[in-house]
C-alpha cells in the first residue's frame, strides 16, 4: 500500500506541475511556488505601512482581492529600486505602488528587492487598488 500512495502522490504532483486540470500551467506553477518555502516569488501592490524602526513594510496585493496585507522584512541586502536606480527608505511612502521579490517565511517575508513602480506599471497597480477599494 505504501508504494501505491507514493505513486499516487507522484501522479498528483506531476499533474499540478504539468498544468493538468482546471488551472493552466502558470497558475499551477504559482500555486506550487506559493506552497514551497525557499522559492522566490513576486507580488505587486500598494504600500500600506512603512515601519522604519523594524525595517519592514506592509503591502496590500492587487492580484488577489481577498488577500490580507503582507509584511516584508527589509535587510541591508534588500535592493530598493526605481527605474533600475537605487533609492532609499525616504522614497518609500504609504500609497507607493511596488513589486516585491521575496521568499516566503514565517513572520515577515524575506525580501530580496522592492521595485518602486513608475509610469504605466504604477498606474495599472493604482487602478487595480482603486477597483478593490484600497
């Protein structure tokens, strides 16, 4: 019976990774990445809180309407960028549209890069936030 369970688990994993079923390949990959710690992810949203003392920011995603705000821990290794140029904490304010690259972790997420969005990308994130009532 143990072999049967292992085979069934491998089939289910292959189906998820291969995109079989209702979800497409991209959605299946995103679901697997979200479930596995250690895989880098990206999230777009609007900064809702900047805690400079604790070196973290809260972001409300615009990709999932029911999602809660997420806290991201910023370290000395975290890159803060706008249009490919390095920026500082002083450029991060509540309401700033951002794209955050991070690794899931217990507590605040481990953050690699925070991109302060500009131009069309920033407008798209702001419009999505407005539609969600943020």
